[in-house]
C-alpha cells in the first residue's frame, strides 16, 4: 500500500534521474544504470575509509545512513568482522524495519543479535512502523459542510486527510510499534537506537493542507482561529508531536527505557524554518521572512511534544536552494544555509539531550529537470561538520543516493576522528558560540570546559589576525588557526594562550 519514506526519497530521485537519462540518451540505451548494491557500499567503506585513530566509543554516535543497511555476509563470523570493521571507521549499520516483511524482520533481528554480541548499539530505522496514518480510508478524510469527504496530496500518492480523525489509525500505528518492540524483546535483544524518516504522513501544514482544513467542519471545530496560520500550524504540530509520543516513543520506552529515539527534522528551533524539503510549498497567506532570495517560513514547536530522546535536525544542500543566496560564492552559499539550519537547532537545544544531525555534502538533483547545482568544496563541508560538533552536536546521519554513500561517509569520518582527540570537551564541554554573520567573514564555534575552549575558526575572507568574541561576559581573543580544532585557555583580562 504505502512505500516507506526512506525508500520514497530514493525512488523519486532515481525515477526522475532515469526519465532524464532516457530523454537525453534515447530509449535504445539502458534506461537505468546499474545500481550500487548495499554490499558494494559496505565493502567500499571498509576499503576506502581509514580506521579512526580515536574511536567513537560512547563519546559520539557513529555515522548511520539510509544506505548503510540491507547487507551482511551470511556467515556470522564474517558478519561480525564487517560490523567491527565499520565500527573502527565510525560507522554503524541499522536495520530497515518493514511492517509485514518477514525478510526485513529476520535481517533486523539477526543484525540486532550480532550487534548485541559485539557490544554495539542495536539499531533500527523504523519509518515503516510509524507510517500509515493516512492509509486511504475514507474515515481519515476531511468532511465538507454537505457531509462529503475529501483528501489532498502532499507528494506521492498518499491521500492526506483530516488531522482530527486519526484516533483509530493511531491505535493501528501503536500496534505496529508494539509488534516491533515485541520482536526485539522476544529475541532477547535490547533496542538501543531508533531512527525515523517520517515526514509525509500524519498532520502536516504545508502545501494544500491549510486550504483543505479551512473547508473541513471537523478541523474548524477543533481549531479555534483556524484562519490564522500560526494557530493552525501549532495545533497540527502539537498533535503531530503527541502522535509520535503516544504511538512510538512511549511504546518503545516501556520495554527499552534507555533507547535513543528521534525522527527526521524534529528538533528544537527558534520558530522559523530556514530550509525546504523537496516537495514542500508555502501556502498562500503565510507570513514569511526573506533574505536575498530565500524565503523563511514560520515553524511551530513539535519537538517538545514528542518525548524524543535526541534531536534530529536536517542540514541538506537541496539543489534548488542553491539559488537562495546569489550574493555569496558557492562554498559560502552552502555553508551558510547548512549552518543556519544546524545552529537553529543547536542554540535552542535543552542541555544534556543529544543532537544528531542529518547531513549531506553534495546537492541532490531531486527535481531532475536541470543540472544539479555545484557542490561546496569538501574542505568547506568539513568546516560545517566541525562547527556543528562544537555547537553541541553528538554525531551525524546521512541520506544519500547509493552511488554517493561511500564518498559521503569518507567526507565525515576524518572530522569525527579529529574531534575525538578532545573526548573530554565533546563529552563535558558546553557550546558557547552560536554566531553566524550574514556575509562571508569569520565564523567561530567553541566548547567550553572550565577555563579552556575547544575552538574551530573558519575564515571566508582574508583575516589573518585574532578576532574577539565575548564568552560568558569575557572578551576572548581567538587566534587565526584555519582548518583545525585547537584548545586555548581563557585568561583573565582577555589574553589568550593556546595549548595543544
Ligand atoms: Zn479536517
């Protein structure tokens, strides 16, 4: 009936790419290139990514990703070797749970058993368990004045309906989660990690949603002031958060109280959204803020209603967002929009809650009808990753196309390795700088531990001299040391002494 969201993204990109390829090369040619297999990706990572000098241990989360799943050697000893080799490179597999699919279930439980035997986190990606609120049943549709029912489309074929007619579906979804939890529990496994990419199902306020809801008698009964977008949005985001808490989080925590569980793009924020997913449009009449050609949308709190135990912000270079900042060069365009999205979560994070960020280096041509936008340099992408860690990040997840997966992991791993030299800062340090000037100049991030700072400074113009930042009321001079983490003492009187 439905396609689970993780796969959806891939199918959209691939299908569009395939259509584009057929148009360009003609139908006599093979329409779809040979896909990179999961085995090729996993073996490719082991061959091409060096083991970390400083293991992630319990300090950071290993890299997990949409393509880091789906294959293990059949022999258990060989499978353990693969899992350990990945772990040495700062990478973890997760199982991709699929409701009703026995093969996926068997793979998940086998991966979980091997992970548990090796002392690795038992990890599952469970979008499928959360999916199906809007299952096409008329009982989930909006209701017009005359009693007729109707749905709307967000993207794909799913018939989106009425946020306030989902009680029965919530029971069914809760059952899907209970089935997942029971499977792990009955196999004697502890579930340590649950991620999701659940985004285009359940209450969503974008595209046609607001218009559809304003015409619905059930929505009007449930949202006083529905004509105000902010009121409507907060009502839907609150409900969306509660559905995640009641159907997923509570069910998993009842059996596995220490689980790390979160969902794509659900994170604290400042009330504004500085990025678009590829299928989203702004409803007419929504108040927006603009910067150059970017349009920022209001965003209501969802995270605090979910009970999620990690925040999962999204920092992606969607290719059509490349046009947003024409005043900047390619590197700073991407850096700026990724930092803007990442910092929005970072500076609004509650203390002591992990923040694991969805990232990607190269833009994905999801719309396919044009050449992909140019990518940022690897060097500048790594600067972004470094800043995100020093703004409180605890690790990275990545969605990518199959053929990009090895390169995307190889882009991230060295940054983890370098940062992990300062394990004490990553574990105990407090992020103290969240600045981001709206022009290409100097960007500084730092974790403070007592009277010391772990610093990353990136310069987008030639400024080979110390810059001053105010940290907890003290003026601190940050030396020019591009392209590396460094530790410095905070000295009385604003002086500075850097140390190794
Ligand atoms: Zn409705």
